């Protein structure tokens, strides 16, 4: 029989969500704020900010960094290994795989066609190879956020509120977290409108919620979902992609209303007890 002392601490307490928020916003807003309020000093010390700058990666990775640090602090190395086992959780309803691999590209294509654009993004002068390289670079940018948003925040919130509300809260936090980037020159956000982006963030966080729960807390599927959203091959479809996704979200929430508005069956563990989710 195993004693309590032999069982690794695997569950983060709910109040860890406060530390997650402080770390996430502190890192990102600290880095970006330096370039907003002290642009000459920041650029002179660290170089001009851009989407490929190391500090931009740090700011983008902040939710993931916060999530991993908290798991390590509360669960140790054994807890962290178990946490990363959620990357191997891939089984879920087939419709969610279809939505990620086919549905999201179709949303961008439809939105682009509505505004008179192409089905796929134009190939840059550097050629298709450059787009492929950018696509793989994107895999190590936005998707890393999911170690925090879906890795830590979603399960902690689902202990207290229904999945729909957990997704909405994360989406709102996700949108506000991006806000400083809209005042930062040299990145894509400076040419975007914040309100449609914010609505899109809330919508996407709600949309990924049933996928997350269907896959028993998978990190893999939310990361692939996030990757598709920033895939450079999909055309610019703003703002129509947002409105299409809002309509899709309404349908998804209605069809899954029993699970979206009930905490029964919702994933509430940050660190799984076993690796059964792989099978």
C-alpha cells in the first residue's frame, strides 16, 4: 500500500490562478510596456522589436512560462512530467479533428472570398519555402501559450464555473493581455482594430473549450487549434473571419449546451493522475 508521503503532489490549488495571472501579465506587459513608454532606450539596449525578436517570443510565451513554473512549483518534476503527458492526449470526437484541420481553413477562405480576396495567402517574393519556414516558426510562438491558457487556467476555472464561462473568462483575459501590442510599432497588431480582435479572442476561447474537454484535457489539440489560427498560408479575412467564427460558436455552444453549461465531466485537473488519456 502506498502512503500519502509517496504520492507526488499533482494538483495545483485553485488560488494558483492568481499567480498565473500575475506572472502572465507581468512578463508580457513588462516587456511590451518598456518598448511603448521607453522606445528609444529599449531599442537602443535590446534592438528594435519585431515578430522575430527574442523579447517578443518571451512576451508571447508568458502564459506558457507561467503555467510551467506553477506546475513545477506545486508538483515538482514528477508533476511536470505528468503535465506534459497531456501533449499525448489525442483521442476525442472526430468532428473536432475535422474542425481543426478543415473547418478553420474554410473559415479563413470564406472570409477572404467575402471581402474579395484569394483562397490562400499570396506567396511572398521569397517563395513558398519562406512561408513553410514561417509556418513552422509559428508552431513555437502562439501555441506555446496553451501551456498556460488551457494547461492551467482552464482546468482551474472549471472547478468553479461551467466550461462556457471558463472559456469566456479566459477569452476576455486573453484579449486584454494582447492590448499593449496594439500600441507597439513593428508588430502585426498595430494595424488591427482591438474590438473585433477582442470579440474574436472570446469566441475562440469558447470554441476550443469543448475540444479541450472532449480530449480529456489535451494540450495537443488546443495547440494545433492555435497554430491553425496563425498559419501564414490562410488568407487575411478580417473582419469576416471573426463574424463567421461567432456564428460557428453559437451553433457549437447550442449543440453542446448540456456539457458547456454544466461542470459535470469538465476537466478540472492540471496534472493528471495517470497517463490514461493517451489510450
